[in-house]
């Protein structure tokens, strides 16, 4: 097994686990009606360890599986793809292995999520998908703000909070993985070096 393979056996085994983490995070968000999304923790985990392409695949598959039960998830597969790419690239350039770097990366990923999700929410769903963030956007629209402005205003805040929480959860999961397992991932050694510094 070559560590630098994009889809090595350890990555293929990690993807379903990451999808399950995403689905649980998404269900918690829906059940609790909280206005932050925690459905990309697994994508960030795969991006940090395995790179952009496996993370993008994880994100798209998560949304397609969730879409079986709730079709509103399907258009957001586009966002999940780009969140995965962003997470993988940030990890490649050592931006996910220190606390201050995690904050910067969380904000960058939140911007990617906001830029990709806002037009989908506005044009596919008229500004509302029924989640907690949609209720906040509806409240802003009721004050006379335009749909695009309302959704963008809400998303920039909720995505920043949600992605910062998600990236730290992913980071603490990685910290709990033994070094002998981390070395099997493309970017796993970046986290081993960070532990020893």
C-alpha cells in the first residue's frame, strides 16, 4: 500500500466512517433546530488526513445519501464538494495542525461554504430550506432586507460558527488516532510532527 495513493485502503475505509459522522452531525442539527450546520465534520476529517479529492467524494456522497430521505440536501452536494477540496488543500499546506491555523482554516472553509450555499438557497429554495438558519434569514427578510442579502448575512455568521466547531471536532478526532495509524494517511505525518512540537 502506497501512502501517497489518493484512494488507499485506509482512505476507502475512512470514507464510510466520515459519512456516518456527517449524517449524525446533520441529524443533530435538524433535531435540535440549531442554526449551525455540523454535517461536514467527516469531510474535514478526510480532507485533513487524505487530501482534497477523497474529502470532496465524502462530501458529495454524504449529500446524496441524505438526499434519499430529504431531497433538499442534493443541490448542496456542490457545496460539499468545494468544502472537501478546501479542507484537503488547507491540510496539504499545513493549515490544520495548530490551533491558530485551525481558526484561519475554519474561516476560509466557512467562506467557501457561504459563497457556494447562498445562491443555492436563494435560487433553488427561495431563501428557505426549513433549517435554523432559514428561520433567521426569514426574520431578516421580514425587516425588509432582500433575499440574497438576508441569506448571505445569516450564512456568513452561522457557517463561521459551524465550521469552526466542526474543524475543532475533526482535529480532536485526529489527535485521538494513534501515530501508527496516522502514518498510513497521505497527510497523517503533519499531525504527528505537530504533536511532537
